[in-house]
C-alpha cells in the first residue's frame, strides 16, 4: 500500500481532523507501543501499520477499507 493510500483510508475511516489526532496521539499495542506516525517514521511498512489500525479499531474501519 502506498503511503498516500494509507492516509486516504485513515481519513475516510476517522475523518480528516480525527485521523491526524489518531496518527500522532494514539499509541497502539499492535505497533509495539508506538503511534502511527512513529511506526511509519521508523520504516514500518504501511500495510503493517494499516492492519494494526484495523485491529485496534474494528468498529470504525469500514469493511471496504480493510
């Protein structure tokens, strides 16, 4: 998954303002206690980070974005 696709999906799932907050503030156990931004900055693959988002927020991510 391209990085731009990742951000589009995140914004579709959470809305533009909340997506930015989730990415910078929410620590996910699925990302070894890092935020989305930290995981991406550390070189984690976008599809791995996206799977972590889906696992952390199964009710927020629509099936079509999984």
